[in-house]
C-alpha cells in the first residue's frame, strides 16, 4: 500500500508540473502585455514624472510617500505607514503565508539636474539621477497588475517602498521595524543605462561589494616647526598611515580577491610653520566577500593605530556613521537565481537574460539578504539609437520611460510565480489537497 501511495504521488507531480510551468509562462507574458497597454503605460509615466519633478533625499521622502499611499488607496491595497520614517509597506493577497517581498527605493541624490526637459526637477540641488523614481513607479505598476490577478489565495505579496538607500541604510531600518518578519524571499531591481532595453541581468553569489567609510583621528602634540623636538608631528604620522594603507591591497590581498582601500579625506593644520595637535583622515573600503570585508576592516584599524604609535601619536578609528552605515556585500541566493532565470526567460526570452558582472558598487539591499533569501537584478533601459547614454549619478542622466513596463512585469511575475511554485510544492508534498492552480 505504501508503494502504491508513492507511485500515485509521483504520477500526480509528473502530470501537474508541465501544466504548471506552461501556466506560469503564460501569466508572465500576459503581465508584460498588460504593462505595455497604453492606459497602464501612460499611468506609470504620469506617476514617474511627478516623482521626478519633486525629488527628496533620504528619510525626507514625505511627498513621495504621500503619492505612493494615494495610489495604493486608489488601488484598494492596504499598507503600513510610517515604516522607517517615510517608508510604506503594502500587502496584496490572502494575508496568509507564504509571503514574498518586492522592494523599490525612493530617495533622490543631492545633484543639480542638467537635463533640460518639460519634467525637470523643480527642487534646486536635488535630482533623481539613479532611477529610484522609476523603481517606485515600476513597483506601483506591479501592484496594479497584481491587484487584478486571481493569485490571492496562494499567499501574500509584500510591497516595500524603502527610503534612504543612497548611503542612509534605509533597508536596515525597514528590517529593524519587523515589517518583513514572515517574508520568505525578496526581489529588488535597478535600472541599467549600460544594458539594452528589454534585457535583464543578475548573477548567483556576490553581485555588489560590501562597503564602509572610515575616519581616524591621529593625535600628537602641536608646536612650532622651528623646534620640532618639542612637538609630536601628527601630519607626519598621518602621511605614513596613508602610504601604509595602500599596502593592504597591493601587498597583502589575494590578487584574485578584489578589494579597495582609498583615502579621500586629510584635514590638519592651517599654518605653514605650526604643527597641529591632531589630524583627521577618512576613506572607504570595499570587498566582495564577508570574510575579506571583515578582515580588511580589522587590518585598517591595526595599521592606523600601529603607525600612529611608531610616530609617538595616538589614534582612534571609527567605521561607518549614523548617516553612512556600513554595508555587507550584496549576495544573491543561488536558488532564487535559477528561479529568476526561468521567470525572466519566459517573459523576455532566454537571449535577453544575461549574467551580470560583479561590481564594486554597493547597495543596502544586502541588509535584507542578511535575514531573508534575496535576489538583486538589473533591467536595461538603453535606447540603441541614443549614443549619449549617461551613467547613473550623472546630472545628465535621463530615464528611458519605455523601461517601465519591463520592470513592472518582471516584479509582478517573480512574485506570482514564487507563490504559485510554493503552492505547487505544497501540493506535491500533500497530494491529497485538491486546490487547482
């Protein structure tokens, strides 16, 4: 009898699997078609332009948050607010497990927009030069698609509109709020001006580096340059510290394990012939693995303190700050990477799903991945006819609005497919359940 039960289960799964896979592929294609419909596309464009015209910096996204909540109210989607000061977390579905999250960052950059167009930033010195206005718009587009889809009995999609990604570590504040306690997976995207429109990319494992700023105060004894024997020269000590820090990468690091240590701040003294009492130096470190990242932090502190001591000075070292928290590497879950390739291929075709190179940039999405399996990916927006595609964080960056349907459809498809696959796995483990996919 046990043998017959196992045979029945195997037959059930083998029959269900092709039907399920074909159904998911069809859903994904329908989502992209829906997102490209004129009324949906124009709705997204209108939202994106409003956000672009009114950029707000980290933890100051009050009007952006207000716009998001108004749209969620219009769609009939419940939400939590405030989360992490200005953030919004919405919920679509049954309100029951499994929970899968989609994240969009909301904040702008302190840049003066140099692009002259009808919807240029109206706020001097602030600009959406990193595509976060598009990320919010895409997530609202995904919400609109999901709200009209009959997946709701299979679980819950959590919509995370996150503040302060640009150095503020808003993701950590969202995690600390407890809003994602039951979430089993999270997906985040970023527009890419280097990739063609309609192409996506990601990779398994480390995709972005861990990063931190550091600041050291090196204290000696000030005095006149004519009497050096009465002084302890902190500028000399700090100069040797800067040189020694360069050896951490050139002489200590594995050449195949990419790392960065850079000093960009050196402050001390305001006279030609007087030694100051102290010098402040500051810089950044970046690494692709947690182990290397933690080791590099340790060695930076050791070098600074030891070199200061050699020159009879004292030193204190601080990593990160309240405004600039340290980020661990962004590491994509291997299982979610395979899942992403399948879903993206069903929407865009396998030829438009590429392997993303690991980059030395950093993202606070890593805070989610510390507690939840997560996947971070890019969506191409480059118009092949435009030879002057400007990079992110450029005051000349301009969004190709044709990317909006692709991001909205991708996010919606990843969420629904994840919930349906979870339901399918539940049925394969419990074949006595008769729910239909």
